[in-house]
């Protein structure tokens, strides 16, 4: 999880929500959540294995699960990916804009705020999704798993 990006999410929400404050739920907890939604964001990976020769990789298909909890709390679980070269599990550096935008959009939907569906150009020009390397696919949570 990336609690440090909470302020970016708030920036994207401005004052449009019908609640006084939105808080980041500090626990990655599926059982107490009221709602959840699987989607994907962009980011880049550096292999976590120091002896690996991989120069890292970017992904437009990082799986995340956004959750809403009681008392106006939310959080998002970001799934890691494995390195193509050495299979080490690596945590991404997120594209903060895509993270905040995607979460803010979902939260507005959940609170009944009118939103236009953002336009994403990611469907073209991207490489096929590698299910073997995606932890979201493994958890059955990836929107690219088909
Ligand atoms: Zn590697
Ligand atoms: Zn996947």
C-alpha cells in the first residue's frame, strides 16, 4: 500500500464529496471493507534482486484493488510483479497521477458524485499482459486476467 499518496488522492477529489473528510485506512483488510473495485494503474519497476542484470520495466497494467471502509475510510492494495529475468517479486514506483486519478474517480462514484468516465489511451500500443509475472492475476484480482 502507498499511504504517502493519500494527499494526491485528496487533491483530485477537491471538495466534491458529500463528506467532511476522507481517511486512509491503514490496514490491508478485505473483511471489513464495504466496497471494493479492481482496476489498474501505471508505474515502473526496478528488480529487487541486486545481482539481476535487468534494467527494470514499466507497466501500464499494474493491478490494484481499491477498498472503501466504514467511517469514510479507503485504501488501495497495489499488486507487485515478477522480474522477467530472475522472477524476483518487485514493488513498483507508481505513476502518482494515474494512482490518484483512478482512486479519486472510484471514490466519487461510490459517493454518488457525477463523474465523466476518463479517457485512457492505454488499450492501444501496449504489450500483452504477462499473467505469469503479475501478482494481481495470481490473486484473481487483475482486470487483465482473461
Ligand atoms: Zn530480476
Ligand atoms: Zn495481471
